[in-house]
C-alpha cells in the first residue's frame, strides 16, 4: 500500500501542480522554503481545502478524485492533523483535549491504547492541567496525543516545531522520534529545516514554487544527490549495525565500507542503527595519519568536488557508502585534490540516531 497525491490548485498568482508517492510506513518529509505550497498540500490531503483538480488515495481508499466527482468529507478521511500552533481547546483540561480525539475514532481506542499514547508522549503529569499553563513543547505533545487517539490512517504534521524555541524543540524531538518508531502509521512531516528532516525522515519530497523538484531517501537528501535539491549536502546519513561491544567502553558499528567506533551504546549486537556524520565533522588527509586522538579514519575515494564560495564540498565513497566533507578552498588547493583519488577521512564526531530496528 502506498499513498498517492496529485494536486493542481490556483490561488491568486500562485499555482500548485504537484504529484508524489509516500511509502506506507515511516516519515515522509515535505521539504521546501516558505511559500512553496507545503501547507496547501497538507490542507488538501486533510480535506480542509478543495483543490481545483487532483486525486488522493491511501492504498485502495480514494479520498479525492475530482475527475469522478468524489471528495470524502474531512471528518470521514481518518487523517490526523497537528498544526503549527497546537490548537488545543483552552477551556478543556489536557485529558479532555485527548478524549476529544478519542471520540472521533472509528473504532475508538480502548483503555490500553489510551494509556499507551499517554505513556509514549509523557502526558500523565499534564492530564489535569489546562493549555494556558503548558509550555510550547507540552502543547505540541498534547496535540500529537489527540491526533493519535483519533486512530488516523495518516498523520500530517505541519511544521510542528516552527513556533518553538531551541530548548522546546530539543524537548519535543525525542517524542517525535519515539512516535515514528512505535506508532506504525505513515506520517507526512512538513518542514523547511534540514536538520529536522535528517533526524526524523525516511523519505523526502522536495517542493519549490508549487512543484515537486525531486524525491528519494533521506540518505540521498543528506548527500545532496536528489534532483532539484535546494540545499547543499549536509553530510551523510546511513544505516549501521552493532558489530561488537569492546572492553574499552566503545561500541563497534559496521556499515557498507568499514566500521565506526562510538561511545558505548546499550544495544545488542546485531541491532540496526542510523548514524549521521556532518560534512563539517570530516577532515581529509592524503596519507593515513598516525598518533591522533580520532577513533575513526576511513579510506575513501573522491567522487565529486563541488566548490561553493570560499568552501568546497568533497563527495566521497567509502565502500558503498557516500560521505561528504566540507573544506576551505585554500585546503583544497593545498592538498591538490582531484576526482577519483584516494583520500583518508578523519571523522571527528558521529551522531547515532535514537531509532532502533530489529
């Protein structure tokens, strides 16, 4: 089952003409600048606006087909929608806000499912409080819980972190990761922040000027390899597997290209984990360096050199895994790097994703 969206809509001088597919599980990020048409798309999927033409289907279930004169009403679409500003009922407690979502569900969640959602999002201490006494991050968690208790077939998250400061974003991101890994439903996550996409998404759809300019895996997005990419490569995102737990307190992660050493992870051997390496966290050397503190030195080959102002993005391949290093133009000249040459990548820092797969 996949989710297919094809829409055409004119609003003043702006034209939306976009089509894409979503995988049936995981997080698809709809990524693009302000004014690209992201919110128009999610509102059309939710049934909040009626596009002039289009088709939306979740598997075999058609929500919209303007050619056939079909438009399922918003309340019958089984779509969960989390807005930028949470939109909680101010006169109701957190518990009653959650139960509003529960009453919309067909069939309704049972008591165990309600308890699981409350535990998943850490809402138990908030149940008796009203929205005016909640932080921005707490309001976002309540809005997520309300949407989940409506038992949606698809969850839409329209820039849920955009109104939060850095501290509140740091508070809510782990809950979004937990939701992604345990909820078992497809999610469309709207954002213009590349860091959020790298951390949360599995699939990425790029949008600019009302049109889809590219789509593919988050791994390709990180490497800047998607057609129509609007951002420079940010680094590398790839899958690893726990290979060993060393006695010196390090965990060995294996990947298609070699191994990485990271601080001890409480994960069983064989566990699959996603890692991220920022372009700024890779140094390059023509010869393998000796007597340095870095744990990870990878032998790679240069696949492309892309200058950008005073810097250059050096695209590398380590076995079957793409990496990107960002260095200055002066360093590029001093090392005399050329495409196809061997170079050693010194990795200063590795970020291990919270997700865990069996």
